[in-house]
């Protein structure tokens, strides 16, 4: 059974429309796919419909923007009620903050001689409720400034670069609390990838498990070396939490993240579903259901 629990569509910063993503999932031989767009559940209905038509499993999810000590941390939330008011409110603030910074990013890039307009960025953000740095990157690709998203981030948009502008994000413990209150399952995404390795120490992970109910961590991910995966698996086992594996697929927006490049073990997936059942019962929230044919 091949299970990929972290993917993105063009409802956030992926490049594929939801039905195309689901079709690609079936073509890649996946049995179950989760759609985890950034800070939005907009693609869930369309994804479930496509999954039913294609005969593959579907798990509704989100990837929530967080920060700890100023360092970006991402939280995957599986099967929460996205209409739970405190969660919905914070997600809206995150989306608005991401979109509102676009003029500032453009102005900063213009100040160092990079040709770009806000209109060019917005033209790249079709079908999404918020506009982010990947759409700025796509605009830079479209006007010939860079060859791909990776170059755009490396030269202009990553932390410390001229075009980097921070946006509102949640403290991880608070985000975990919201997800559990909404009946969902919180899982830290790529804890030792990108810059999050600076703050996702074993001590901090233990704190999030003990004091907030963190349920799992994503281990098998392209940002993690074999050594990191081994160490993280030992940490998960010592903390008594489950672990996942996934592609973090963004369509053409991220290289070397093909659907199914990493997958979640069926036993770990069962633990996630059992946690979802328990959290939903404890919260009383109107949670969505996974589709598992």
C-alpha cells in the first residue's frame, strides 16, 4: 500500500489543479493521497470527488504556517474541522498576511534592479485564496529573470535575501492546540529540513508532545538525510508518537519531490487514523471523513 500524506495543488503553491494532481497520484501508483495545501481547505471537496472517481484514497489536510523563535516551522493537520472558528480565524489572518506583503516584496526587488510588478505576481496565483513567495518566484521565471523557483528563492526570496518579507504565523504549540480542538491530528512537517532543524530539537519536540499533544512527525522527506531519518525515527519511538513519509509534491514548482518518492508505512497510517478518531470524539467537532475505498 503506497500512501503519500503531503502534497500541494494550485489552491496554494502547487502548480497542478486538484483533479490533475489526483490523476497524477493514481498514475504514480498511489493508493492514498492527502491534500495539504498551505493554510486552506479549499481543495478538499474537489479532491474527494476526484479520488472517488479514480478509486484512490483521500485524506483531507492542511499545512499551517508556524514560527518558533523566529524560525519557520510547518504543521500538517489531518482531518480537522476547518470551520472551527478559532482555527478558521487564524488561517484567514495567515493568508491575508501572506498576500498583503506582495507589494513590499515587489518594491524591494525593484529597489535592487529586479523587474517585476504586482500584476505579474497576481497573474501566477490562479485558483488560490492567498498569494505567496512561490507565486513571486513563478513571475520571475515567467519574465525571464530566473530559470526556476529554486533559483528565485536562492537569489531573491529566501530568508536573508532582498525580497524576503516575514508574514504572520502561529506559535507551534498554539497551532497544535487549535488542530486538536478542531478534532484533527497535528504532525510536524520536515522537522529537520530547511531552517526548522534549528528549533525542532528533541527537547522541543518532547515539549510539544507532552504539553500540547503533538501526534506525529514527518520523517521520510526529501529534506532529510538518511542519518536524519534514522535519528528522527528513534526520537518518534522514544516519544511514543507515529511518523510519516511523503513527497511534499508541488507539481512543477519543486524538483525532486515526485509523488510517492517517500511514503508512509501502513501501520503508521493506521495510528494516524486511530488518533483522528479519538481526537474527533474528544472535540465533538464536525470533522471531515477520509475516503478509503
